[in-house]
């Protein structure tokens, strides 16, 4: 251990609070070394514009000589590489073939060598097995300065290894940006097989997928609260498109709205109110209500379609789809229903609006040449930008909690998959792999 | 309002034979085959009813991204209205459907508008609103799963399901 001091034993985080139905056990997180210069966030290395931080990632080592040890070391490296690459912050470089002879402590690392090949940061670590538990220790280094930024230790069940490495990645993101990483977030989506649609939940990297519904009917439009503890969706389980709320911790289901059509729910940032589209007097209208299904407020009164609302992060405005101009277009309004104004004037079919967590952009899908493309626009109607091109038909964008990425569905060649786009770098990647004859749609991202 | 003469809930014409008190009935020749009409069986009535139901309850189709009723749609709905007038016990569920080209959120709302447009027409026609319920399936239940113009135009529809008769 680096300096033998465990500066903070208060770092125990209850995993149970983050909807981990499979893993009830806790991961113990501790400092090995407190951050240098008593700063919480280490921002010495600046990323300029879209440039990511080059970080060297060796294979994590252990004293044990066994296949299990080799495989675990490789697994840690590979999860960490994936997390860092998908953080939008780092550009991880696998240096495992060249690092073998070095130790993990600052004194034994040849920083000059890593500096000369352009590395700005280096993460090195060890792990040890204790029965069915594993202890993962990691140190993050500033390569140009040859200095340690932080050391951390994670202890948990071997089955929790992925989560432990996700925590390490998020720690690195936090140290270098001051922002929360996304490695421990979850994604809910709709899995369609032969006309049956069920809501699924998985880690942000597509692992640990679990079914949330198993109604054998249509379950549509999942929406997660910011803290990821509740999910609202439209269910046909009672033969009608009703709005249901699931407490993910114990799968308790309550009915929020029934009778007529109740679709496209969206939680506000606080997770205390829902906006959705409800049929009133024969028309789909935007409404808001609380999570008891009470205090229903009708916000639109146009005799056509008003649907797919989403909240601004400050909870004061809504963006929604209306066909009152003759085709589906995005509109915005105050939460009381005032100041309704058209947002999009480009494209003949715009829908699926998602307001960015930072509030500065709105993502949506826009029909271009017969297929949908993901586009962005500012809340004042300026800076219309198309961000996908010919991937297939791209629908229903959802923001990552850090606002750096979008996830959306892509229909191509008869199947629909989920893809993620890093907005700063333009990097595109698949999330998970749908099984045969499966379509994955309608993703939403917990914060 | 034109009520179709073949309304099947109507009782068949009473037979000329049994209740007639006139004594000179006996020597008349045996009735012609048409006069056997009162012997129509329940099954035959049922068959005619089902036939007419199937002929009448045809899907009403719509243009892309539209829920307004075409002239053909109105003609089909008028026939449904007539049939409902002469079959007063029938209650209908009207399903609104869309093709796959729109987005699934908006299509669910659009399907509802299509179902409602058909319902409104029938209510204006004189059918009590409580005999007609609506549901939207958006693009979730295509009649023809192919991605062709023909399939899309079949899938943009209001579909009738008899839920009580």
C-alpha cells in the first residue's frame, strides 16, 4: 500500500441505493492516498476543445500466478479501456505489452518514457483475491509531472468486478473534469420480439441486462427518474394504453393514468412530476401530474396531436411535438402552458425531443429523405445541426447524464439496435447486442 | 335513413299456413319452395349475419400522416353506420393503426386520432357514442409487415372489432 494511510474510511457506498437487484452486497471504497495538494479535483491537465486526455492503461497485476489471475487482470484492463473510451474524456492507450517490468508505485514508474510517447496520464493497479472477494487498488498519475493524483481501493465480491472498475473510471473522470462519469449509469429500453414489447434495463455498456416487465403485451416509452429508482411507461396489460409507474427496488407497480390514451411520459429533473400525452376530448394533449397520479394539469388545447413532451432541466419549460402547423414539429412552452411557440422550421417531420441535461441543446429525430436522422437545436430555435448521416433510420435520442453523449435506436436492414454517439469526438458505437429477431428501441438513460 | 332490408335481426315474414282460420285452405296446392322461408334455421340466420358483418366492417384507410376521412372512407363508414342501426345490440371497438414510417411515439397519437375520426363520423351518423370505443396501436400491429407502399397503405387504417353483439 502506497503510504499505508487510509485517509477516509467513510467511503462506503451502499450499492443497494443504486438499483442493483442482483448484487445486494456493498463495495468498500477507500482512499489509499488523499488527492495531492488537498484539492478534490485535479485539473492540471486541460483538455482543449474536443481533445481527449491520452491515458496509458497497463494490465493490472497480482502476485498470484494462475489462469484466473491472468484472466482477471485482462478483464479489468478491458473494462477500464471501454469505460475510459466511452467517457468522452479520455483516450485510453493499452500499454500492457510494454509495462510488464514496472511496478505500480511512482518510484518504480519510468514517467519520462511514457511522457515521450505522448501520455498525459497513467493508471496502474493491483488486485488480490480474498475468498470470493477481490480487492482492487489503483493509482492515477500525472505523467508530465511524474506525480500521483490519487490512489483508491475497491473491495467487493468477484461478481462485482465490473462495478468496481466502473467506479475507478468514474473517479478518473471526476478527478480530471470535476464532473460525474457515466460508467455506473443504466439504460432502459424496449425489447421487441414477434410483436411483444417488454421494458429492459441494462448497464450503460450493455451488461447485466434484466427484464423490468414481462406482461406479454405492449410496453412502450420507458422513462427513468434522474436517480434511476423509478420507471414510468405505457402499458397495454389492461387492454388500454395506461401509464404505469414501477418502483424498481421492489417492482411495485402503480397506475398513474388510465382510460383513453396515455403515452410518452417524461420525468422532470427532480423526479417529482411527469409530463405525458393524454387523450382529452378526443385529442392527445400535453399534461403534467405528480407521481401519485394527482394534480393533473392540462397544458395544450389544440384539436390535433400534442405528444412526446420533455422538461427543460430547470423544470420551467417543456418541449413537445405538435402537428398544429400541418406536420409534426417541435414546440416549446412554459410549464403552465403559456408562451407556446414553434421551435423547428427545418424538416417536414420532427419528433422525439430530449432536452440536454445542461439545458443548452435539444436532441430530436427529423425525417430526411425517408429516414430519421438525429438532430440538435438550441432552445431558441438557432443552430439546427444534423448529427447522424445514413446510419439507418435513427429514432428517439436520449442524453447521457453528463450531456456528452446521445443514445438512440438505429433501424437498418430489418433490425433495430441501440447506438451511442459521443458529441465532441463523433465516435459511434453499438450498445449491447440484440438477439435474433429482436429489435431494441426507445432508450432512456438514468442519471 | 336507408335501413338495409336484409337486416338480419328482423324476424322472417310469418308463414301463411298455420294460424289461418279460413277453412278453404286445405284444398290449395302445396306451398311453393319460397314459402318454406319461415323454416330458416338459427344457423342460417347466423351465417347471413356473419357474412354481412364481414362485408360491412371493412378497414378504413388513411393517407400518410393524416387522419381526415376520404370520400371512400366516408362511404365505408356510412355502411358501418347503417349496419349498426339495424343491429342495435352491437358494440364496436375501433382500432387506429399507422404505417411504420412515422416515429413510434407520434404514431400512437396519430392512431388515436384515426380511431376518433371514425368514431366521430359514426356518432354524427346517429350511433350512440357509448356503443363505440377506441384504442390506438400506433405502428405496433401492422396488417402487412412488409416495407412496401402497398403494405403501408393497408396498415394506415381504422379497424373494427365487435366486442358485444
